[in-house]
């Protein structure tokens, strides 16, 4: 019987309100009459997003006694079963018999750690409470897996690591300014942002060695708890090696078959099907994301090589410990994360590759809205030609006229031919929305 424990946990969280947290760019909706799910990679700030929502509720006049928060990663709840969920409601009602359950705001943190939690949340939503927020770190929190149980009730608000704007906010760097010294500071901040981590805890950690240790712990926990334990997978060391191989190859079309042959040549035993599954799992736990090759054929898209991107440049660097940084590769990874963070409904990110390559094709349904190339600098003539050729070939193939090259700090506009104009934008301006 955990009812007394539930009471103490509810009261403890209420005693912390209002929470001392830094605001994020995206806010969770209030009073939408939906189950709000908040998926995202481990330690990206999902719990903080719920705490921000609670602060806003209290600021609007909601009494803190109407807040029910439970974090299921508490070690005292490790053996909790779904049959004990009703004790949560009983515990709250005994604490506050004068408050109707329908007037309560319920926040469940890492609830996916309890098997069959979805049935409890659905019953709670249908019978008692319309203000329910749940967050978690793995694929069970995605709407695609929830749909069969929650039947269209949830609204998904995916949370990510910090955007560049949020990164500046965390470090007290002003972004709403036109002063030249502030622009210079933003440029330098972006250079650091591009090669370091945007996990909130890491950004607020001053020691570089401590940052590396934290990020290495994140990676190990993601692999062990979010992938190995959740998906009931073995071969831990091969899984880690496989993840590192893909992380090494970010921004390039990646052949799972080639990685399989490499692993096999080392005398390690693993099936090719396992590697394809693991690639899905690594995306499922948000460590990686992938995009397909642009094509109008579903069959060709399925048979093409995907490009993979890592959730965080700092985490990638901490895991791989690269001997030299590839600023351009890291920049492309950050540009993808920014695009993915701001992806609108019915939009899709792909890449173009025929004779030349275009890094990102932004589609809305069948319409190609924008073509984007990413390079650290255009100073080298061969690089400049490669980026322009890739954009123009993609433009002629797709009919898109919105052509952009994102660099570290170059800004201009030019017409390589009579039919097309290319905008060159500094990444820090583009990510702050200061360039159109």
C-alpha cells in the first residue's frame, strides 16, 4: 500500500511551487481538455516544461493544492504496478476532500516506467480529469504508439534540447539588440554553441571536464535504460559501437549494410536485421533522427540510403572524442535540429542527391517550399561551386525557387543564373529569426 508515499510526494512537489526555472521558447497549452504528452530525449527539459506550465497556472490564480505531480523515476516506485494507480487518486482525495478531481491538474513524469500506464491515464481522462500532462524519454511516449490506446485524445508537444535563442537566454546573452558589440557576442556564442552541448544542465555547468562526464553518462543511460531495457535487446557493446558508427557518419547517406559488413569482419556476431531494428530504436529514444532521399516514388525512398543526425553536438563529441572538429558537419547537424524543432504539420525534411547533393529539401505535402545548403564558409571556390551546383540541380528538379545557403558568418544574395537567386545567411541570424 503506497498511499502514504503518494501523499508525501504530492505535498513535497506542491511545497516547491513556484519552481525556479528558466522559461523556454515553447509553452505547453493550458486548459485544452486533452491529454498532453511531452516526448523528448532524456534530460532535455521535459519535466521543466511541466514545471513552467504549473508556474503559469498558479500565476493565473490556480491554487497549488490543485496540482497533483508524481515522478515515477523515484526509486520507491520502482515496483509500482498499474493496479496501484487508483491509490494515487485516493491519496489526493484524502489530502483534499473539498477539491473535485475534475478541477485538478495532473502531471505525471516518466510515467512510461510503469507498464500499462496508458489504460490508467485514459480511464482517468474519461471519468475524472481533463487536465493531464505526461512526459517520458522513450518511444512509448510518441503519439504513434499511444494512438491505439488513447484513441486520438492526446496532443503531442515534443521537447528538444535548447535552441540557440534559448542557449543565449540561459547564458544571459541579449538577442533583441542591434548593438555591434552584442552582435559580435552572439557570433562568438554561436561558435561555442555549434561545438558544445545544448542540454540545459550541461549549458549551466562551467567545467568542460564535468560537461563531458555528464554527456557520457547521458549516452550510457540512453543506451542501457531507454534502448536495451525497453526494447529487450542484448549485445550491449555492439549496440554502443553501432550507435557510434552512425554518429560518426552524421550528415552523410549511411549504409547499414556497410556497417554490418564491418562488424562481421571483426568477428562479431549480429544479424543485419538487428542493425536495422537498432537504427529504429536509436531514433525511437531520440538519440538520432534520420531523413530519406527526396524522390516522388515511395519505393525509391524506401530503398534509398537515409541520412542520420545526432540529437546534440556536445553529446556526440563527448562520446566520440574526435581528434579534430569538423565545423561544417557540426553546423549541418545543428541546422537539421533547428529545422526539425520548428517543423510544421504536414512538413517533411528530405535530402536531394543526383549528380550533386542538396542538404535539405523542405516539403509541405508534395510542394517543395525551400532548398537549403549548409557549409561553414564559401571562401573556397571549390566549396562555393559545389554548394551552388547542388542547389541549382535540386531547384531544376523540384521547381523550387527559394534557395538558401547557411554559413557561419557570411551574408549576401546573388543570382547564379537568370532564373534563380540564392540567399546566403549566417547561421546565428537564421536561428534567431533575424534574416528572412
